C-alpha cells in the first residue's frame, strides 16, 4: 500500500468526514427544541397510524 502515491490522504479525509458528521450531529442534538424531541419520541407509540398492516 505504501507504493501507491498519495495513499495517506484517504485515511485523513475519512477521519475528517467522520469528525465533521458527528460534530454536526452533536451540535444538532444540543440545539434541538425540547418540544420537537418530545413530539418525535412519541411517534412510535401513537396508535392512529394509517399504515398498520396485519401480516
């Protein structure tokens, strides 16, 4: 692998993408409105879903 020129840049780019993604996700979690989080957390528990299919 060392024979490929510029191969060291790919792990650095991957680490940068990984870090940026989780930093943005962390920022979104910290700035999300509490009402929105509560509303979204109740969606799986609501029984008025029109897509209920019995197998």
